[in-house]
């Protein structure tokens, strides 16, 4: 079966962590309204973009992929949707931090 439909990525949730070694947090999302995908790590890149790392499990000394995009196009669509959400959340956190700092400076 072959079809050329655009992948639908919805219900994107970003869970920030204290940044370490480029790790910004983890993301979950629903793919095509059928599959919940979670534990996808979000790393920062030197060019300001984000890199997604899909979960693996170590079995007998070998890393086994739990899930990952098969096509480059699907991977790009997921990366674009997730990047928008991550930028939105990080921007909200930055604005919130600025407000908190300004409040503390008033005292």
C-alpha cells in the first residue's frame, strides 16, 4: 500500500529539563491520530535548531530502536512540528523568567 498523505502530528507536549550536554527536554505527540509517541529527546544544535533522538533499548549489548520515522519526509514533518512547540514553550519560560526577575528587582 502506497500513499502520499501528509503526516499529522498533534497533541505535542514538551517537558523541559535542566539543560545538560545539549539536552533540553523530552517530547510526546500523537501521530496520524493513531499512535502516541513519547520519550523523544530534544537536543539543541549549534545552529539554533533542534535534534530529535528517538528511544532505544539496550538488548544483549545492542541498541534496538523502539520507533523512529522511516522516511526523511516524515522525520522532517515531525521535527518541524516539534520545533515550533519547543520554541513556543521555551519562549514562554523565558518571558516568565524575565517577569519574575523584574518583580524581584522591584523589592
